[in-house]
């Protein structure tokens, strides 16, 4: 799912125009928006613009939504790489 998101640069409109049917079986528009929200929250955490409670809630939500820790690590890396 994250690979497809990155393939389209996080651009849900480009995915809507150019995404293949096989890709649409893996990820949909709601998934794109969910990943965007997660990355936005991680960006704000990285920039220290949020409270400790917000940060704790983001990580708790990630743990409940992600199958394994490697997905969380990958999202964090994407967030860090986006700001450079």
C-alpha cells in the first residue's frame, strides 16, 4: 500500500487518473487520505509543533492501525525524508 502511495507521490488525483485496477484492489482514495493524515501528524511531531498528548495519541493510533512495527518505521522515515 505504501509503495503505491509513494509511486504516485501521495497524489490521489494522479492515482485516480493513472492507477491500474490491480493497484485499486490494494489501495483506495480513503487509504491515500489516511496516509496523508498520518504523515501530516508525523510532520508536526518532527517539527515539535504538538503537545506530548497529541504525539502519544498519534503513536497509539499508528500501533492500532498498522500490522507491524516496520510499517510504522517506514511511515516515520517517509515523514522525515519529506521535510529534507
